[in-house]
């Protein structure tokens, strides 16, 4: 085994490696590997729990609450990083995600599904926490928006292949949930295991603090993360559930809708990255949140006024596309952060992002039983709150100019 695997390789020296072993390539490999397991799990989930486990709206709410608990506990990454390098933790988490996804079909009961969901969620959320940190450490501020857009497109392309295979083979070969979960999870675990040993351990130029930190000047970033996590639950939990429960979508139909989302993301994600780089984070987020207000209001109209499946499908695609603009929150933080704060703040932000996720799905699951439309109207209010927060982002955010109020507060203090 090569010495570079055990000895950290400075990021500046990585440019001498073959291109396939460089840090940016590893980011692409991880971006492609993760969605194979997670997106397959998501695509089959609603049909799996309704057809096999006989879930209702309350059950699905509890499932997503359990799924989000590890996200709320992502702050534990800081403690693990005292003993393990970020790159190793990220790939180990990716392996756990793959293995747990592979086992999902073997436990078709409420208790079994909740257990494997908890394990896969630990892998997913710890991977995402570390992956976000590595992206912001390994990319310059100038290249980050465009590169993050390319990573989104890569993840969409990998998921597109997985969904395409499901669509073409699900009915043709009468596949079972157990088989599909086993294959998809196994692929993710195998790719992560390969990457664990094929790449050196890269060392970023700024050593990361390995302790809990919350800085007052990051307050707007924290609030944006909190609201993003709250409104994301509406889409993740209930938008897809609506397509199955109200309109009777089968597995191949849900997967087809996801495929449209992926093609849209592959086309528009790089464009979104360029847009953020050119026009700034504030304008991108204003467009996202304004669009989400309209989309969630229209979702509510589907239940209140009986609007049909075509509109619901169009809204689902638009909804998914708007969420790609959330990369602007990452680049906003990169511009205002001290370089050594990225890893611990990523863990703190992930926990903040999941505060609402712990209780919101279960609580809204009960509201769903009474009035599905009210759930989406509430989501539009969350999107409007995020819009108000986005207005506080300056055109050129940086340390000392984190919000439009920063210089005013500094002037008053003087």
C-alpha cells in the first residue's frame, strides 16, 4: 500500500498526480456514487411503504422524522474528526449508506424500515456534512459556484442512469424491491470502498478547528440553513407521497417523474452555478424563494380546488429545480467564513438545518390526515420567510460584510 495513503498529501502537490487521482476528481466520484443508493431509496420509498408495509400519512411522517435525527446530530462529526480525517469519515459514511440501503428490502415492516433508515441516514448525513466541508476547502472562492453546479449535474447524471435502468427493467423483469435496493446499495458501497484506497489523503492548506463553534457574525447563514431544512421537508416527505396517494402513481411512473427532474438538473445546474458566480448569491436565492412560494401555493390549490395530475407533475419538476439554487447558500458562507471554520461550521449548520426536520414530518403527518392542502400553504409561508432573509445578503459578501446590516451595526457601535 502506498505511503501517500497514510501520509497526508498537501493539496498544492496533488496537481502532480494523474488527473483521475486528483481531489476534484474524487469530488466527482463521490458525487456520482452517493445518489445511486440514496436516489434509488427515495424513488422506491413511497411505493414500498404503501404497497408492502401499508403506511399511512402518519407513518410516513414518523419515518422521515427518524431519517432526519442523524442530521440533527451531525454536530457529532466534530468529535469524530478528532480521531479520523474528514476524507476517511466521508467515504466510511458513504459505505454505511450503501450497505444500509442494500438491506432495506429485507425488512418490510415499520420497525425494520425505521431501523435501516436510521443506519442509512447516519451514513447519508455524515457524508453530506463532510462532503460540503471538503468542497469548500478544496475549491477556491472563484471556482466554487461553477464547480458546485457541475457536481450537481454529475449527481443528476448518475441518478439518471439508475432511474433509467429501473424504468426499463422494473416491469420487464418483474423486479422486487429487495433486488433493486440490494444492487443500488451495493454499487455505492463498492465505489466508496474503491475510493477509500485509490486516492491519497489530501490535506487542505488551512487546518480545521476541531471544536464546536458558533460565531455571531454567521447568524444569517444559520437562519437560512434552518429555513432551508424546514421547507425541504415538505417537498421530500409530502410532494412525492401526494403523487402516489392522490394520483396513484406506480413505481415506473414515479421514477419517470424523477428522470425528468434529473434531465432538468443536468441541463440547468451548471447554468445555475454560472448565474450565482455572475449575479451573486442574493439574486439567485430571491429567484428560488419567490418561485417556491408560488409552487407551494399551487400545491395547496391541487387539494383545495381539485387541480389535476398534469399540473402536479409540472410543479414537482419546477419545485425540484428551484432547490438546485441552494448551492448559493454554500458559496455565501464560503465568502464570509474564516478558512479554519469551514469543517466545524458545516457540522453546526447541518444540525441547524435539521432542527425542524426532527419534529416537522411527524407533526405535519397528523395535519396531512386532516388537510393536505394546509401543509403546502404552511410551506409557502416558510419559503416567504426565507425570501425575507435573502434580502439581507449583500451583493458582495465577505468577512466584515456578512449582511446588509453588518456595516450599519459597526457604525452604530463606533
